[in-house]
C-alpha cells in the first residue's frame, strides 16, 4: 500500500459550512415543522452546491459541510443560498422562516474514504458561527482569491481568535448584493457621526448624575435609611418582574441581575444585532416590554454599551469604543422611536467599551487591565461582554 493510499489524498479545497439559526429552539417548539424546514433547507443548499460544481461532503444535524475546487465557486454558492432563502422567507411567518449562517475557508485538506480532514476544515467550521443571521463570513485566504472580482463585495470585520486555532484571523463579511453593501456602509458611517454627537450630550448627563448623587449624600440619615428601604423594595420587585419576563420568553441572551445598588438587565450584542440593524418580532417584543419598565420606573436608568477586548481595526470602526457607541446609539434610537420617555431627564447613556466586563459589574471600582483580560479569555466570555446593560437604580 502506498503512502497516499494509507494516508489519504492531500489537496487544496474551498470549504463551506452552513448552520440553521435557532434550530434547537425550532425542535423544542415544533419538531415536525423543524424537520420540514430542514428538508427545504437541504434541498435548496444541495441544488445550489451542485450548480456551482461543489460536493456535499456530509450533513451534520442542521449543518451542511461542502467542498469546492475554488474560492469563487464557494463564495458565489453562499451568496446564492442566502438570496434564495431571503426570497423564500419573504412571504413566510417567523416560525416558518429559515435563516442560516455560512462560513468559508480555503486551505490544505486530506481526503480519505470520501471524507475530508485537516486544519482547513477546522478553520471553516470556526468561521461559520461569526456570521450574522442571513450572513456570510470568509477568511482572509478566501478574500485574497476573490478580491479582484468586481461583482463580489466584502468588508473586513477585524481580527478574531478562533477556538483551538493558533493566531488571530482576519475575517471578512461577504455581501449578498451591491444594495446590501451600500446600505451597510452608509448607515454605519451615519451612525458613527450621530454617536459622536450624542457622546458629548451623555457625558454632560453623567456629570449631572454625579452632582445629584453628591447632593443626596447630605440628606439626613434617618430619611436616607427610610428612602433606601423603599427603593430596595422597589428594586426587588422590579428584579422579580424582569426575571419572570425573561423566563417566560426563554431567551438565554437576556439576563437580569440584582446588584447591590440596583438591577441590571444585560442583552448580548450577538442577540440584538444577529440580523444587523433589523430586529425580528421576538427582539422587538422584548424591547417594547423594556420600554414600559423604563418609562414606569421612578428612579434612574442608564443604558450602557460594552464590548470585549478584541481590538477592532477597520475603516468604519477604528476602535471598540466607536463600535460600542454606534451600537448603543442605534439601540437608543430604536427605543426612542418606540416610545421611550427620554424627556423625563432620568435616562443616560454611557459607552464603556471593554472597561467593564460582565463579571466586574459588582466591583467597587474599575477592574484592572489584568482582570479585564481574565474576563475575556474564552469566546463565550467575550460574547457575554459584548452587550448593552439597562441599569435601574436610585
């Protein structure tokens, strides 16, 4: 037996992974409908993979693992899959829609007994979860192969650490149409300018809150004790109500937390911006509920934006702080459009960037740089730290 026969055939291939968003939840809610949607997904993907000279290597649950001879074929196939699914979803109810994330990488693989192995496979599988709902992420190697194709548009999302993969990887967002690219670029730039203007206003509000806090310290001790007791009762009731709302909606990415001085409700950015700047029905329902809680709360509310400590280096977002400000200002704008009573003067917004990880919310002071790095060690930690906190306090 030759070396190639025993070890398999080594080659360079473009690898594509797809994964249905929220499929486990679909199975929990309606197993029969989930299987039906999986069949539709598989039919669409298999047809388009074959049309681009690809090979379906295997199906892994609700994921598809496919091989292509070129990065161009893999990229065009991914775009066709997302566009066909968008067309399919256009006249369907939310529970009958199919949304997928797609990741593509080109690299060294080994084929043996019809299956593929190697680092190229592992990298592609780690890139796929970085895509947003209905989106496509590609590696720098794929981008270099297609960057001269004028009909294909992509933009860098920065460098990411991939689980069990050495070094950081430059990941790109692949757009499904020219309209999507221009809309994304224009809105991102516009929101960045608005965020810069709002930052100055929010800084003034923060100073005002500090002054109010200093004045409250001078209230007689007896009155302060009584007021503190009433406020704590109110915060306890608010926490129970928020916890009940989250449990009823079964959303793991939304977490209430009773702190020493108030109540936090943390919403991960991966959940809030899973579909870019469009909120689905579930997301908008919970945001509408939060608006009611904020408007009816008789204390102060701070909307605080946070990020992980992975540096962002793009023309659109030079730093985590600017991305945090953009996301927080967009979140605030959505709340204002849907009825948030900002005129009350009890609402403020702060952009913390990576300076206050989720596990440091109860710290008396600011965490050290070493603690910040400790709280951002794993992808799960960083996903938790990319969030918006709604903080209720007196």
